[in-house]
């Protein structure tokens, strides 16, 4: 009835992992053995064992040595460790192969968690230890996800979403940069119905700003534009730029900066 060389649920009479790391290592070994039993050509070996067996209530065991075994449940009561689901051979004839393997995989996942947290309870893991153990286990896909193929679908979906988000983020970033460049250069006059709060915020932000041409202070009811070279602000009327014209200027240079460029 053995397969994969396993010998007993505990893989040894004195096998007792006591730390979070040891329990996690035990979990990984048992998980690897069960995955071998339920995937690829080895699953056919498992089906043959179940099909030709005359025994009932068979269990699928995984061992810390990454091996597996199909056998009867332990006779001792209570058992040394939590037992896997009984009778995995019952439904094999009335189900599709994939559905049957998925069902066994679900029960195997539940058994792995019960064994891991049995050790945690037995050796007094506190809340932090239990949480750390679960987080370590949760980094791995479940056996069901592997057997059903959903883990591959999730990876493809995550990759697709990641690429879409990346492209969208790049597009948004470019649009935001263009928008910021455009509107950081232009200070539009406020409409009367926008409220006093907006005017006060705008006055606080630009109150100390002086026009680079006439030297007057900023006023919220006037159109201003900023030079992209020297970063000085100017009344639109002082540099003969209207709001409509400013909308079509990709990079504004004030008269002083334009003259410097011409001389150089």
C-alpha cells in the first residue's frame, strides 16, 4: 500500500518539530509529498493503488521527507497526529479525474493546516508565533490551486493587470506632467461665484509674488504667466500674452530671456 517510501504519519517515533521554523519545514515537506501524489504521472500511480485496493477508508499521507503514502488510518485512539480525510477512494469511480483529484487536494490542504497548528498548540505557540507560521504558509499556493491549475491563471491575471496598471500609470503620469507644466505657468483670473475661500488660498499662495515687468503684486482677478526659463511671474498685459494665446504656448520665455537667447 505504500508509495514514495513513506513510513508512518510522523516519519519517525520521536519526530516533534518545536519551533515555528521547524513546523514550517515539516509543512513544506508534507506538502511537497502530496503534490507529487496528485500531479503529473504520479497521480496515475495513486489511482492505480486505489483502484486495485480492496480496502476501504483509505487516507493519503504526506511526510516531512517529501514522500507520500496511501494507507488505512491509524488504529490508535486518539491518533498521534490529526488524520487525513477518510475514504478518498470512495468517489473516484463516480467523478471526473480532475474533479476527484481536486477534491483530494482540498482535503489535503485542510490536513496540512491541521497538522501544522496541532504542533503549534502542542508546543505553546503564542499569538505572534501562530500568525508568523500562518503568514509563512500563506506565501505558498495551496495544493488545490496547483492541482486545479488556478495558480497559473492567477499568475497570468496578475501579470496582465500589472502590465495594464503600469501602462496606465505611465500614461497618467505623462498626462499629469503635461498638465502640471501647462497650468503651473498660467494663473487664471477667478470667477466671482467661486467663493472667498478659493480667493484667500490663491492670495496666500501668490501674495508675495511680484510681476517681473512692472513690479506690482499678484492679484487674483488678473491673468499671470510664468517664464519657464527664469521662473518669474508676469502680468499677461505686461508681456502682451492673453489666456487664449497662453494655451498654445508649450514653453514660455519672457522678453528678457528671449533677448538673452538671441544675443547668445
